[in-house]
C-alpha cells in the first residue's frame, strides 16, 4: 500500500469569494487518486456540500469509481468512494453496517467541527490507514485542539494573507456602514431606541 497509517491536516485560506468545489475538494480528490485505496469515505456536515464534492470527484475520477451519497435523503451504503453526512454516519445503526477498517482512506471536510461528540464517535469507531482533515479555520474558540487530533501532521498549510500575497485568491473589498438613519434621525452610540 503506498500510504501509511497516519493522519494529516490540510489548512486552506478563508476564501469568501471562491465557490465551493474549486479548492480543497479537488486537492483531496487528487490525493485520493494518487493513493488508490479500495474504499474511501468523505464526511461532510451538510448534504449540499456532499453533492458538490461528488461533482468534483466525478470530474477527477470519471467513471472509474462508484461514488455514492449517504445522507438523510439518500441511503446508498456501498461505493468505492462514499460521501456521507456526519449526522448520518454518526448514527450507531450506520456505523454497525461497516467494519472499523472498512475504509482505508477517510477525509473529513471542515474538520474544525471534529471536536463535537458526533465527529468524535465517527473518528473513534473507524480505523483507516489514512485520515485527511481539511479546514480553513483550525483554531477553535472552545479549546478543542484540531492540530493534536492529527498528531500535528500538517500536509499543507496556506493562510489567507499568504494566499492573497501569492495572488491565489480573487481580490475582495470590505465596505463598512458608518451612519444609520432611521426616520430622518442619525443613529449613533448615544441614541436610545424605544419601542
């Protein structure tokens, strides 16, 4: 097997003006294609993200792999690459359908969410040869250490400032609103609004 039993975290910039499926999803698909596991699992927190990921993976794999969706509205359990929502995969009856080592390669999208009980249940159950976590925001406000979850193995990291400096992102501008007027009166910190 070309990959070893390990965990890697990929950190991507926050990209407010790039659409889903154009960055980290493709990076994971190319990484998976390079590793060639028999079965893989791609975990997301929302069904719409899984559907977008499937479209990206179809562009990379074509018809060479069977891709399937396991979610609240789709009950496909068998595939070469299974795309599953966390809420569906975290159910005990779903976990019971699979052996702990069933998937050789597991990717968790938006892995900054992995501190939750549901994600922890999934990660405690499965024993793949390779874990890949992807996030744009690994630092959590609740103190859960995503870096430690991946043994501080960072396969790739690019932060927003570096991505902007290297012209990897669309330029963007923020506009702030300084004055708010209600019924002809300028609102500021000293104005009290009554009901």
